[in-house]
C-alpha cells in the first residue's frame, strides 16, 4: 500500500486566512500582551506563521500532549508529555491548536489551563472537523478552515510523524 497526499488547502489560501485571523486577534487583544500557548507538535507551523502577523506583544509557551499514537484514530486519552515552563496565572492566553477533531484534546486542555487561573482564555484552531465531534461544549474563538471528515497532513499535521513540513494541507490517501 503506498501513501499519497491530495491537496485540500493551498499555501496561498492558508496565508490569506492567517491575515484575516491575525487582524481579528489584533483587534480583540489590542493593548494586551498575549501569552500564546502552542500545542506541540502539530500547531507549531501554524503558530509561528500566525504570530508573525500579530502586532500585539506576545509571549510563547509550549505544551505537548499525546492522544493519537501513530495511527489515524485518537485514543481519546490525553496525556501531557511536556508542561508549560512559566505560570499562566493572570495572563491573557491564546491557545493555538492544529485541528479540532473529537474535541477530547481541547476539552482537556481548556480545563487544564482554566485550573491555572488565567485572566482570559481564547482558543484558535487552524482546522475544525465538526462531523467527528464526541465531546460537547468545546468552544473555539478562531477557526481557520472547517473541513470534512478526512485525515489530513501538512502545515504541521502529521501521519506517523511524517509530512509536517509540507507547506499546504492535504488529504492522506492510501492506495
Ligand atoms: P481530538 O482530541 O480528537 O480533537 O484531536 C486533536 C488532535 O488529534 C490534534 O491536535 C491532532 O494532533 C490530531 N488529529 C486529529 N485529526 C487529525 C488529522 O486529520 N490529521 C492529523 N492529526 C489529526
Ligand atoms: Mg495536535
């Protein structure tokens, strides 16, 4: 069985959407310092490109979680594998994620971050797959693209740790 990637969202489309998201975030956080909490590893590419378009002051924090193993189905059990370095207590947080799928990860991370008593918490995800939702009540403030129920790679997203460096988002196919 060979692997192939069918383009779904081009690099140009991503760049244009990031301009729109950044404009909204700049407006919403005007005069504040944003603590960006990037969910490793998938959101790293998105977070760096988005952050370059922000004109508010930002601080970076990284958190790593595991839920997927190396397959295309979430195990549903979220584990923190790398915690925040600094306290986010009293900070204005922008949590940046690559994709909202079942919702298990963001539900877990939202609870975890809220328990640290930030001043505010907003969530930004590059992709949203609403058809796959298992957890109710996960509310995101900024969504790049809503996509159908496909397993996608590229622009930070992986299949078995591969294809994160592809500059566009594509559907993972097995032929
Ligand atoms: P959730 O917990 O099911 O919402 O899944 C969120 C996490 O699963 C994301 O942070 C991704 O790392 C991973 N994920 C979900 N869908 C995909 C996909 O289509 N491609 C690659 N990773 C995915
Ligand atoms: Mg992820």
